[in-house]
C-alpha cells in the first residue's frame, strides 16, 4: 500500500497535478522544516512555474511499517532545464 501511494504521488508530480499530489497530505501536515501543507503546496507550484519541464524519479530503498506508521527511505532525483544566469536574482 505504501509503495502504491508513493507511485501515485510521483505520477501526479510528473503530470504537475497539484491536487493529485496534495491529496496525500493531511490538513495538519508539518514538514521537518516546519512548513504547513499550504506552504508545501505553494513551494511545489512555484517550482513548477520556474521549471515547467521538471520531472522526478524516486527509487524506494526500504519501507518499514510499525503499526500505523511507515518510514520510507528513497533516493530522489529531479531533472529540469536550467534557468539562464540571473533569472532568479534579477
């Protein structure tokens, strides 16, 4: 089940379907950097705007399940066309 969920998120990410990605986040989600779900959504959308051809790959290294919790180790990559120098900083 966990592997299927990860595949769903990856597929939605590669289609740039924000609703398909965000449906996997709880409203109360907080990242390790203390970002809430709305901040994560905004960051994803900004990334897609800056890199419209970005694609992702994720390889599962291990999945550990304990009760209702799953810990997943992955190796993730993203590929996109680089922006010209100075594009982000003006």
